[in-house]
C-alpha cells in the first residue's frame, strides 16, 4: 500500500482553498499547494494566493519559494512534493495536495522522464489547445511518431510535444541505441501514493459568476499595479509566461489593448481555461462535488 494523501482539485474559482483548509483542520493535515504560479513571490492578487489569516494556522507548503524570474518545473514540484509528503507523514499528519495545476498532479502521481522536465509556460500554452489541435501539432512536427499515439489521449499528446520541444523528434519504437517512445511517454517509476480525491465542480452558472466576482475583486485590490511591478522586475517576455492575468494586463501596459477590454477579455479566457480544467477532472473518474 502506498502513502495516503488527499488530493483536492477543481477549476479556477471553485473554492479549493477554503475546502482544503477545512479538511486540514478536521483531519489534522498540512497543505501542499499544487499551483504553478503561487510558488512565486509577489504574485499574490493575480493568483488569489491564500493569506496568513485565511490559513487559520494550517501549515502551507510550496508557496512563495521562488522569485518570479526563476523557473520552476513540474519535475521540481514532483520532487519537492514527494519530500514534503514524507516529512508530513512522519509527523503523523495528513498530506493534502490542493490546487488547479493539473499537470503537477500528473507529474507527482504518474511521474515524468528523468531527462525531460515539463516547462510550465509551454504546458499552459498546450493546455489551451483542443485535443485535435494537439494531435495536429504532433503530426506536423513528426508524422510517423504521431501515428503511434492515440489522437484522443491529451496527456500523451502534450507530453510528446514537450519532449519534441526539449529533444527534437521523439525516438521511434525499438530504434537501436535510443529510448523507445513507450518508455518516453508511458508510466515511469514514481513514489507509491494512495490518493483520495475531492473534486469540486460548481454548476456552470455559479462557476462563471465566481470567476467574474473574483476578477472584479482582483482589480479593486490593485491587480494592474501588481502586474506593473512584476513587469518592471521580469520584463515583458517573462511576464507573458506567468499566466492569463499577467499576459493580458501586460498587453494593456504595452498599449496593445484598452483598459475597458481587460475584464471582458479575462473573463472569457478564464472561463475557457476552467472548461479545460473541468474536462481533465472528468477524466479522473471520481465523483465531483
């Protein structure tokens, strides 16, 4: 049997933070953030980072561990989370993994090739594509290898594109002296965990309203100024890699869009992203609450 962990997942603005704190208080747990942007210091409003008051004394991990100009990969997350799970378990407490970066969950539970880490910026770009578009990209880069993949398997297609980006073409099956495709894209040796899942899935209209309310609050609390400060520290290229809010407001700061367009554009983009997250969650096969 593996190490028992609790995984709390859901689309953006679904209430994962409050639910994870409730579970930690009732079960004697500590929370490991599964969020590719909350690792960065200073990205507080745009990522809806949990505050010290909201934590209610519950220990939180993997928040504010990097400067925004420093990369942090899914491979690093898997290693850090594995270490923390061991430390939390040794204290007799329950590791609770909560967040919306689903490829971090994949990296932890299914593993990654040791020689190719996932790039968060590239992964976010790929997650926004349809499965058909992903398959077309693989086919365009390497048609022979695309024929070896299930065109409906998003996780495998995204991983193939990450490997192509990092290594060039994906090695063919059985090619002498090279790693087989099945080894590159299959399941890898990863720590044995026994995850229980809480999957939060608010009704469509409620989720859309929550996204819009969160956006309005973020702008009232100074999101544009936060993005402005971040841009001054990291520059435009890196700012565009830090997620939808930072990239879209960066366009405004560069004079590429009007201020009036920001909330409507972000509302639409975040809703589209939430739908992608919901699709991933449905594939888990766990009851959604």
